[in-house]
């Protein structure tokens, strides 16, 4: 019996299921003549005897996390990874096809962390340079043949294996993968109703993913539901079931869309949200009176409405009201943070969100109001890539927003730090780059690679690193290349990007997530570049590799 699930585990998937440091150590051991001796039972269980005396087993039908090893490391260890790599190479030799490529050298965009299992520090092999690589590393693709000549692995694009949907998974397969308790918890959530965004796979990004209110689920191995993974730390399998049901709804309702917003379960009821009505009424009063005539008594009204919105879990109207309060405070203080266009936008946003849910718009009400969004979500071990930082100053108050790509969730997270400049000692970007945060500096975070076990994400995709004795965050220098970012974040064709952005709901109705429109552009040519001093904005006219000329500011 051939374990096609093991053949589909590319180094990229193995790194997602463990970490890149362990994958590098396992590759180094196997390439260095320390490959284990394998035995395959009749039911498909693979047993390995390693040269160091350790024995490991991957049971039949079990995913990598169910493997058993006699070493002291908890969770997925380098011995289990060596078992998988050796099994793949033996099957490749027998079939006459090439095995998966090795991982990249140290300094790759994912951080190259070296830890054993679920947090125990390894012996530092991943800190050595010059590891074996093929085609630039973990993103290499391979075509592995199964017992009947079929192809396995998420990159077997020749056979279009990426054309699959997690919605095809049966209830029996789902129950076997996540377990009865997790399935029961997911069923309770489905009865209450929830929303999701389903992103279907394509030849350039063969991993389906589903964005739930509590996290993003990625289906790493085609048709192997046991290898689905959520980025939320508290995931117990229920998120996987919710994601599968969301895919079924998308396949049924929007079969032709690459990205589909769906609502699953729950009864459709009339909208009765007094807190939202109060916020809309308050916005109308401010609109009629104008910022100049909004008196000091408005602060108490704003605070009361804010408490009601928070209690009702209306995340996006709550954030809009916070921005409204900030604009009114800035006007009263004659601060440069006040902008008439910003005030006008937020005054239009609150009634727009209410009108969309009352009239039953195309966007689910939960997405318009953010009712499914938890205030904060602790994340499991994650890797982030620095995309730079934005520094803004108003009357001596300086804010630094570090923008970090989260490839596993195909989005960005923003870490904010605020400082007060001393009189006569202005804070510049250069001086702020050396300020410490999470054991590193703002400059290192903005240009480096981050691996963290203590990240917490807010509903608005703001990032913070939780403090604690066991909380760890490591920052390594970046390579200066963003080529490995997923296609959702890396735009190589600006015409295609413009079409994708045009398909989104109106901005006034979208989730209020930080820097939602940030993209990395693959630029073919810079035609002109300049600086608008009044707006403090860099403006450039560029030509992408495959598009017409576009201007960006």
C-alpha cells in the first residue's frame, strides 16, 4: 500500500506543519547518510529505525501530528520529518520520478527558525548557512506518481490537481478527521450561523483557504482533510469543519467566483439593533450641526453609544464611531489630524452599514457589522514578513505602523507603537527605527522576518505580542525579496489586481481591517518619482511587467 498522503507533503507543507528549521535538519540528516530504515505494514503504517537508536511510526490514515516517536521532543520532531522524506525518496526511486526539492538556505523569507517539536530549542543546525537547495527552496514543485499512475501533491499542475474543493469532503471523512467533540462544537456554531470568505485554489496558489471570523483555515494537501490547518491557537478541529461547510455553500451558491463570501446556517431574522440605530442618529446630528457646532456634551453621547456598540459586538460600527470621536476631538483641539473628508466618510459609513443590513444587501450582515468577529484572537506559531513602516506625527505625538505580511492567511497585520516627542528633540524615522519592541527593534521588524509564538490579532488585524515567560518572538534579517509571498499579496499583473479590487463590496461596507489594500507590486519600470511635500506623500508612475502604466501615491 502506497501512502499517497505522505507523497503529497512538500517541504513547504512540512514547514507549515512543523517549522523550517526542523525540515532543514531532517533534510541535512537524510542527505548526510543518516536516513532511517523503513518498514511498511500491510495497513499502510510506516515504521522507521533511525541511526541514533530512535524509532518512529506514522500510523495508517493518520496525519503527521499523530506520529509517534521515542525521542524526547514533543509534537512533530525531526525524526518524523526524516521518515517522510525518506519514504518520498524511496517511492520516487521506485517510480523513476524526482523527489521533492530541499528547503532553502538560512535567511529565507520565513525566518529559518530551529526548534524541536512545540517549542524546545534545537541544536542550531538551522543557523548554519549553505544548506542544500533546489530551485530556490520550499516553493519548488514536484510531480509524484501514485500506485495507478495518478499524480499527487499540490503542485502537480500538469494534472490540475489544484482543481479540487474541500466542500467535496463527506461528512464521514470530516468526522474521522476532526473528531466527534469538535464536530459537535462546529454544529452548534453552524446552527447559530456564521460568515466566511472562501478563496479557491489556482495554478499559481494551489492551497484553498477559508477566512473565518476566528481565523484562517488552509487545506495544505489536496483531498487530505486531516492536513487542514488554522492559524488560530485555540483551533480544536471545529474551525476545519466550519471551513468545509463554507466551501460547500460557496460551491453551491457561487461556483464560478475565485473568492466567495457566504453565510452558513442560522435563521434570517429582522434587524433590530438599537445600538446601531443610536449610532446612526448621532451621526445624523453631527452632520446637521457640523463639527464646528458639536458641543462638549457630544462626548458623553459618544461614550454611551460606544458602550452599547461594544456590548452588542458590532465591531465595524464601533471602530467607525471611534474614528468619528477622534475627528471631533482633533477639530476641537485644532489638530492637523482633523480632515473634513475623513469626517464626511465616517458620517456616511454608519448609515450605509445600517441600510445594507436592513435592506438585505448582497454582503452578509455579519460581514457588514462584524458581529462574528472576536475582539482578539491568539494565533499559533506564525511567520511574518516585514513590508515596511509608516510614521506619522501630529503635535509631537508620533505613531509608527509596522506592516507585516502574513502569508499563511494571505493578509497583512499592523503593529502600532506611539511615542511622545520631547520638546526640542523631534523623533524621526531614523531614531524610531532603534526603539525596542518584542525583543527587537522597529527597524528590524519592518525589514525582517518574524517568527512568533505569542502573537495576538485584533478584529481590525492589529497585532500585539503577548508578554510572558514562555512567549517567544524571533526576528531575523530579511533577504530583500518578497517573491515568495502568495498571489493574493504579490501583484504581478496590475490589470488583474484592478479587476480583483473592483469586485470587492464598497469600502463603506467592507470589514474595517488595517491596511486591507496593501499589496506588493512587481514593478517592471519606474517612469517618474516625486515627493508631495504638502501631503507628505511619495508619488511614482510605474510600469508593471504585464500591464498598462499606472500611477500610485
